[in-house]
C-alpha cells in the first residue's frame, strides 16, 4: 500500500510522518477501490434510472453521467473524501521537504553521476504550469523557483498518491511502455530519444534502461522539477540530459530524434498547446521515428459512467484541460500533426509491476486495442493498465 | 497564486465562493468530512506509536500496511454502500 522511494533524495521522515503517509495511501485505496465501486452501484441503481425517468433514455456522455450523479450520496461521499485525500497527499510530505531542504541540496550538489542540466532563465513558464495548483499541489510545479522543493514534494507526494502502484522508483509507466515498444517493435533501435513534459524524469529513466546506447534528452517548462530530476537521475547512474524548454516550441532541429515520448502530459495542456506539441513532435522526428504518448483513454471508447469517472479530475482536482483532452480523438490528433492514418496505433499495456514482464510481452504480441474500455484502464487502482497511442513517421 | 481555471462546461454551482468544490447541500458538511479524515489520521498516528511499542516488546515486526487497512475499513465502515 505504501512505498518508500529508493534513491538518496528519499525522505528521512519521522515515524509520525511515515504514519501520516501510510494513512493517506490507505484512504486513497479505500476511495479509489471501494467507494468508487459504491458510486458505480449507485449510478446503476439510482442516478441512471432517475436520469432515464426525466430524459427517456440513459446518460450517453460523461457530462450527462456527471449531471445524473450530482447530489447522489455515494457521489458526494466519494468526491468530498477524494478531494480531502488529495490535499492530505501533499500535506503529508511538506514538512519533511521543508526540514530536509539543506540535506537535499547537499545530496544534489555531490551527485556525481553522468548526465547534465540546462536551465533557461529567459523562458516564460506557461500559465498551465504556474498559475494553478495542478492536482491541488500547493505552489504547483514552480513552488520554490528553480530549487529542489517542487520536485521533492512531487516525488514524495507521488509515492503516497500512487499507493505502490507505480513502483518504488515511480517508473512503472515508463518501464511498462518502453518494454512494450521493445517487444512490439524488436527491430526498432532509436539512437536519440526525447521525453517531453518529464517533470522529475521518473518515466524518462526507463527509456535509457531500455535503449542504453541512445542519447536521452528530457524537457520540461518548470525549472525546479528539472533540477531535481537531474540530481535524481545522476544518483541512479542514468545518463540523461535535462533541459528547460516548452514542448510546443522545441529548440531542436528538424528530423533530429527517433522517439518523442510523454507520460501523463498532454492532458495538462490547452487544446491549442497540445496541437502545437504534436506538430513539433512530427517536425523533430526522423523518418521512421516514433511518437508515443501514455495518457488517459479517450471518452469515445468508454461508457458514460466510466468516462465521467476519469473526467472527475477536471472538475474537482484542478485539472482544467483533462476533459477537453479526453474528448479529443487520439487518431485525429496524430493525423492533424502530419502522421499518416495507417501509421497510427493505440494500445493498452498491463502494469509491469503488477502483472509482470510476460503480460507486457503478451500484450505486445496480442490484440493491442483490447481493454481500452475496461474499468482498470487508466484508473490508478487495483489492477491498473496503461493506455498509450502513437504513430510512426514514414 | 492559484487561479480558478475550470472546464468550459463546469457550472459555477459546483464551487463555493472561494472556488473550492462543493458537494453537500450544507457546505458545513464538506468541511466536516475533512475534519473527520484529519482526525482519523491523527488517531492512526497514535496507533502506529502503540504498534511500535508492541513491536519493541515482542521483537516482531507487524504488517503496518495491513493494520492501517483494517483500521480504515473499521472507521469508515458506516459510509460504505451509500
């Protein structure tokens, strides 16, 4: 249920802080598994029938499922408790980060591994990164400026938030996805990989592990998490270059990468910025290169309730672009950016930490779209599976 | 520093005057839920202190994750099946 980070930047927490974190992870598990199931039952037994009585049909969209559920006791309890649990995630790690600020800075200074960091003080950090407390994280990604604070809060908070489902290094998404690509495209041998919107680089490192000969570059608009990411990667002996840059305005030459990757990034962008990011990905990819994104599954492939279950974050978890992203169609996003429709693909990867390597291998060789609409896809709960999409540039 | 960016189709009635999500008819209930969860967390902190004493006495490590799950299930049982 709880997880302890496994690198020198991990918290040296007091017993009380560990207990608080364990409690929050346990609460999230109750909410995201048990109370979510209760809300699903309430939807079937009360909310949807009440909607049907008024409209003469079932809710057909995420928005209508939301309308049907508002005011239902199960929805109220689930939602109020989930909001509070989210606030408690960040609160449970804030004290240790503040207390350990000097030790963290010292650990980062003495990190001697490979890799490098380039910040750009002239870069205007976009509004979606600094002006809202994204997923209710106080100070968002720019908390503490270009210091280590935002990265440390995010790293430690994610360990509590993920309930162990992202692994001890919080890299299950990157591990599952990179392993899937290796298995599905065994002849694909990228020499230059770009991670866009990398935050603390937790899902960047698996790509270096999967393709150790490749040069791996990871970018983000927020300087603090990048500073932290660089130290975190060095401590793990990973040769990654971190660079402050916006994904919708890449300072790289045309056709200079073999992979452009992101994880849980596109849904934090406005529609306009998202489209520019994909345009830029297409521009910097070499012919034969692969754009691949791990993201939330699209609403078009889910039922009304399942769609709203994911869209909940948009209304109540300070994720204003979440639903707008999920209402878009990945295939169209790719073709609008220049990728040929026949080169588009989408897939579901079982979490490698939960299901094991063989399951990832089986998924890479099997029915790749299976499971997009399953309850476990894209939900951080027991049995989670990751949704991804992408396209080769031919 | 936090602005209130919302999805375009989010009616203002979803939020209170400070922009916080509102779920219950009586806004005090939203705050009360937070108080109950904070209180349960502090009780659990005390529980872990007792577990540490038990572990020291018996010399055996207890499965604290499992204990926490039992505790949470017990405390929040009344809200299940709402």
